[in-house]
């Protein structure tokens, strides 16, 4: 993969775009502004990933040595310029859509930079920041398509799932973080406590997520697909509680990502738009 594309972490950026696309499906609103919103979340998320690599190049040299900056395929200076240009492009387009989305894009960009510079090194606050930004993608899309109420519900569940993965990722990266003096939850409170916290988020999300069907946001197909995601999350919760090794943490992190993908599919298949087609 081209280094300039890889450093965006396009998989993560596309997941952010999917949040907006899901709000388009739910609202049945496919305006040009909604597609501009997709562009904004992609480039701003990508820029956030780049600036995170910019500040974390020493840690990544230990935990993720094949990434573009530690591997030498992109210099830190070029990565910084690339990130700034993407942030600017996303913010300009967001302001073009409307003032509120422009302000959200601007403040989110500043939070991403501050997270990468300082918040990531703080206990829980960094995890909360990333989880908040993930949930905010739904609300950003909800504002773009005029479906704010539903977007808050979906943003909340995105927050819960992301918090679980954030804690597990910190467990996976504990060795490199220790060497760089990063005060993550696993380092301060231990791997066992971290596994309990991560499992709690997975279990809460699993137990409460069917409510979106019962309050009428999604149809019965949502519950059918959701059941698979719940299995993935509960298996992940049990696994991380039994085994807090770095190797297993990496496996559980991937499972959570798969579970999130299944839930996003459940959101889509259970939406009013797809229901009207099928």
C-alpha cells in the first residue's frame, strides 16, 4: 500500500464515513451535503491518524515498527504537513455545509491534535476522547441529514464499543507505552483491572443494544444481525477476563473491531430505507 494512503489508516477513516452513511440510510436523506459530510469525516479522521503517528513515532518504533514514519517511508515533517492540509480541507468543506458542522469539525480537529500531543498519555481521558470522537461521527452525520435524535443513540453505542477496544488496545501496547512513560489504564491499574473495565463496556453494550429495536428505530432484522455481534462481544469479554496477555489482547482487539463491523451492518439492514426495499 502507498505510504501516504496507509498513514491515513483508511480502514478507520472508512468506518467513520460509514457512520454518516448509516445516518443517511436511517433518514433516507441522500443530499449533496450528506456526501460532503462523508468527505469531511474521512479526511479529518485520516488527518487525526497521521498526527497521532507524528507524535507517537518513538512508541510505534517499538509497537508498530512497520508503520510509515518509524519504517522511514514518510518523514515526520512531511507527515505533519500532510495532516495539516487534510485538517484544513475538511474544516473548509464542513463550514461550506453549515456553520454548526464547521465548528464541530474545527473543534474535533483541535481535540485530535491535543489528544495526540498530551491526552493520550493520561489515564482514561485519552480513551474517552477517542470514544467521544467516534460517537460524534454519528452525530455529525445526524446533523447533516436532519436526524439528530437517532444519531445521539447510535453515537452512544459507538462510544461504548470504542471504549472497550481502546482499553484492550492499551493492554496490547503496554510494553511500548511503559518505555515511553505513557500512563495508560493498564500501566497504572494493571492488566486484570483493565480486562474487567473493557469487558464491562462490552457487556453493557451487548445487553442494552436491543433497546434500539424496542423504541422503534430499527426493524426486526436489526435484532437478527445484532445477535451475532452480541456473541462476538460476549466471547471477547470472557476471553479478556481469562487471559490478559499481550497476544490475547491483540486477538480480542480484532474481535471487537469485527463486532463493531457487524453492529454497523445491523444498523444498515435494520434501517427504514433498506426495510422499504426488502
